[in-house]
C-alpha cells in the first residue's frame, strides 16, 4: 500500500482525518481468513481474529494472525490519537482542562498527558501521511511518536518533505533505525538550523550524580557525541585487555576502569596501566567535505551529525577520528584516512575500476591482477582513492624510473562522465 498524498479528500472541516476514514463498518467484513490477510485493519478484522481458533491454526496462519494483531494495535492507537486531537480541539479554556481529565482517564501524570495530547495534535493536524500509515497498520505508535517528536524543530513548510522522506522505509525499519532516519532527515532538510542547535546544546554539557539505591549511584554526563563515543570506546578497548582469569563482566570492568581513570587523572598521578587508542569512524560524503552540499555525516555508534560537525571531525589531525569519505554517485568508500593501511573492498574496487590497468606508464597488466600501492607512503599518505593506484608486482611504487624523469599516469575518466 502506498504512502498516499497530501491532497486527501477524507479530511473533515477541522483539518483532521475524517472518522469515516479511520473507522471501518463491521458490515464490510471480508469473507474468509485468506481475504483478511493484508486487508486494512478495522472492526471486521478484529471480529474475525476474536472468533478464530488460533490454537488450531497452522504456524503460517498464526504468524499471519500475529502480524494482523500488530496492525490492529496500530489502528486502535491511531483512533486514540484522533480522539485525543478531537478532545484538544474542543478545549478552548486557558487552563487546558483536557490534559487533566485525560491524565485521570488514562492514569497518567498530568505532564505526560499534556505531552500525549500535544503529539496527537501535531500528528493528526500536521503529519497526515504519518497518521494514515498508523491507521492502516503500516507503522507502530512508537514509530509515529518518533516521527512526530523529531518534527518539532522543523518549519511548517518543510513538514511535507520530511514526511515523504522518513516514510519511504519506515515500514521496514526497527524503531532505532527509524530514529536514525528521522534525525538524519531533520539535519538534511534544515542544516543551518541543526548546526545552530548543536552549538547551542554544547553549552548544556554537564556531569551529575543521582541516588540509585542499594549503595549505588548514577554518574551521568551530557557530552558532545564525539567525545562521549571516544570515552566509551577507550573504556571498551581497555576492558578487553583485562588479565586472564578476571571474572568481572565487561560492564563491571568498564565501570572500574572509569573510576581508576578519574581518580588517577584528576589526582595528577601517572596514567592507568591500560592504554588504548581506539579510532572512531566519521563518514562524510565527498561533496559535503568539499562544501558542495550539507548532507549529514555519520558518527559510528551514535548516528547522524550535521555536515559542519562532520567536516570539523574529518579535518581534525589531533583526534582519533577515522575519516571515511564516500563517493557521491555510488556511495562507495574513496578515502579511509591514515589509520588503516589496507583499503576496504569497496575502495579497492573503486580504484581498480577507475584505472582499468596497472598505473605504471609502460605496464598494461589488468588492475585486478595488480596490487594497490600508496603513491605517497603510508601513513604520511592516506588510504584514499587519490593516493592509491594499481601496480604490478614487478613495477616500483612510484611513477619514477631509476634513471628517467618523473611521469604522470592520468586517471581514466569514469564511464559517462564529461571528461
């Protein structure tokens, strides 16, 4: 079933989805189990599921029923979202009494009820395609809430593009995958605003302690994502080097190492014996790196980051970031930085396809039969498409003959390019 369009006739005068659209008549019950599978959720489907002996059904039918139940759960959640939006629309009081009444009916804290109503209004009024997907059982309410809550920073004129973008794969994504997608979409659609929010949020960094009971406490830190990932990866790497026979869990080792590191570091004593320098991959498009566009980058273990943030990390020579640059046309890796000598498969294929044959001026051996060499020796020279070339085993690693002048082997144009 398609995503739908914004020009939807099934919308009432209040700008909300029509109740005729979201409530299916029981008289429309399809005939037979097979006809129910894949049908839009509604009263008829619930009735069929409730009157079917699922215990006597085959495993295939039970799995179908499981999917149908999940779709009907989404349908009911969609009805609730519409009802909450209706309740809010009728509440014209300055005190917003509707939130208090909803909190009583649903046994929620008042603030939780307020948030639930606010999200329902946003979903039903401003994100009609997302609400439709929920009503039709194609996404869960958790996915709908993720799409809704991530949309608040966006300008109204951007919401239609945002919905179209995030709903393309939402049905096949886990909640975590969808949250990464919506964060990436928000950054991509309004990169300047996203960068402004990042720099503003940087001012909120802090460390706090909170009682956890039983003699334990939570030590939490709100840090810039790259710094947080670097700290965690360092603890993770150090924890893996624990002595043989250490019966602590990985979590326990990381916690103990954090205590040791803070005590030793802040007291000015020598660093802990466990030393690890893990690298963290920062993936950025070539055109983003060149400031041609502002597509979000990707921080391994964290998710989407703004283009400017990705450029900062990719250009930082003092950090432990491993810069991974992607080809804008095919998405293949064309630069792996200076922390890895052997190029990954995608980068090797990119270079060999680009050259076609050995890069030595007089050699015509196929690139696939040659070794990839760094033109500028590693690690001074990066493992990047611009610094790699296929060379047969009996040629030198540069284009300089022992007694001759330096020559340059031009890079063959990519098929279909203007060169």
